[in-house]
C-alpha cells in the first residue's frame, strides 16, 4: 500500500512539475519574444525621435538668430543694407532651415513608408504638412524681402507687411517646433511604457527562474523523501514480519540486476538483498514449523488431529462454553475393525481408516474438528451445536458410511455416542458421557447413534 501511495505521489508530483515547467517555459519564450519586440520598437522610435530632437535644437538656434537679425534690421530702418546684407543672411539661414526641415521630412517620410512609426501617425503627417507650409511662407517672405530691399527706403506699410510675413514664418516654425516637442514627449511616454514592460518581464523571468529552482528543489527533496520512506518501509516490514513470524513482503519496484544510480539506490538494493535472504529463511523456517506442527498435532496416518491436540482443544471449548458458546461431542468407533485387520491385514485396515477420515470430513463443517483418539476410535467437536443438531450430524455420518460403495476396501459401519456440554463439565466428564453412549450403541447391535445417558 505504501509503495503504491509513494508511486502515485511520485507520478502526481512529476506530472505537476512537468505542467508547471511547461507553463514557465512558455512564459519565458513569450518574455524573450516580447523583449526582442520591445527592443525592435525602441530602435524604430529612436530612429525618428533622435533626429527630430536634433532638428528642433538647431532650428531653435536658427530662429533665435533670425529674431536678432530682424530686430537689428528694424532698428536701422532698413537703410544700412550693405552692412547687414539682409538678403544674404536670410538666404543662408533659410538654406540651413530648409536643410534641417528636409532632414526631418526625409526621416518621417521614410519611417511612414516602412510602417515603422509606432505612435501618433496622424501627428507625424501633420508635421509634414506644417513643414510644407513653412516652405511656402518662407518663399513668400524671401520674395517680399527682395522687393523691399530694391527700394531706397522702407515705408511703414511695407515694414508692417514684412513683419507680418515674418510673424507668420515664426508661427509656422513655432508650430513645427511645438509638434516636434509633442512627438518627443509622446516618444518619452512610449519609451517609459516599454521600460515598465521591460522591468515587468524581467521581474517575471526572475520569478520564473525562482519558481523553477524552487520546484526543482521541492521535487528533488520529495524524490529523496519517498526513497527514504521506501527504505524505511522495508525496514518496518522486516521488523513486523519478525515480530509476527510471517513471510517478509518484498518490494517489486527494485528489480534484481538493475544498477543503482546513487548511494540511496545502493542502500535500497542492499536492503532488498537482505530482505530476500531473510524472507527465504523465514519461509523455510515457517515450512519447518508447519511440518513440526503437523507432526505434533496431526495423526500421521489419517491426517486427523491427534490426542495432544484434543487436550488443547477441549480446554478451549470448555472455556468458551463457560462464556455461553455451547458445543457437542461425538465419539465414533468403526464396528468390527479388529476383524477387518485379521481378515484383510493391517495395510488394508490402514486404508479403511484413511477412507473413514476422508468420508467424515465430507459430512462436517469447516469449524468442526475431527480427532483420532486411538486405534479405530475417533471424536468430533461440534462448536455451537446443540445435542439435537449433533444427533442429526451423527445420523448423517452413520448413513453415509453404511451406504458407501468402494471396491478397494471392504464395507463397514460405525457406532456413535453423543454428549453435549453441561454446566460444571470438564474434559473428562463430557468425554465419559459420550463414551457411555458409544458403548450403548455397541450393546444395541452397532451401526447406531446413541445420545448421552441422563
């Protein structure tokens, strides 16, 4: 039972371990996939965000320079054109801005075409539209500035027109910078989100590794514990078998010839060898004891219990009867048995005795006990049987013996005397009453059943 329980627990723990390990393996594979996906997406975000931030920083510097120049040009009233050279300075700064914005346009367009923009696709497209609008306003500003610079002086209306276009240009640039800044903030939030996912997945992998290690530890401890329990069970089995004198139950789990894998396996195998030797010795000893018991309690010729066993059993039956468990006794004697021996010889007489005992056993219950009291005289103890029931059993025996037909032995009959337990009976008194009843059967012509004499 313990071996089956250990094997069952081992299978259940092993199955659970396989399921959990498979689940953790799936989690690890998914986590690795997720990490690679995050890394890939972060690279794509960086390919857009970093260049746009560089464009924003440089554009802010150019815009600041443009403001300083416009302020100087406004204070001079546009008359000192040779010292300021506004057309050349504006063209240079415009070329730098165009280069920066073209760089931003190329980065955004390329990533949109490759479907590598991971967030705010509409905002990226709006940024491209705003850059195009800036180019248009810049072209208009350059044309108007060229017209104004060809004149000898600036009127207030023309100056306001230039300032209006410059303000539109600044507004467009501010819008571009604002959109780039918004996209940078969104990229930062997107990056932060992925960083949290990255930390979570790393934590999940750490927990998974810890759980796997813990499960492996528990599994190994359980395996060792079960093996130690199996060894302990074998030792306990030996101890109990030695106390009871019963054969040792062998554990079939360790087949002979299987090489042990470790020290516990060697110990278990050595214990199994010792158990087998002890079991063989105990079986042999029990067989010897059984044979000795047969010789001590059984009649060698007929197999019925002998007089020594009778002395033990009648005392036990009397003890039970004193506690309310009644019993009856039948004394039997083969009629004219001496004549059978004289006419047919003792060898055939022995066969008659053997056949008689065999026939008696067919008429008795398993709980009934048959004894050979000596020669051709036998006794039957009938536990929990009244005198009337015992009479029925006796009549059945007598009829069976009388009507038997055997060719290898001569016919014979049997006389029976029956007594039942009475209060204050001992082993001699109940036997004496049955003997008297048997003697009366002999006097009445044999082949009869006689109840005890009152």
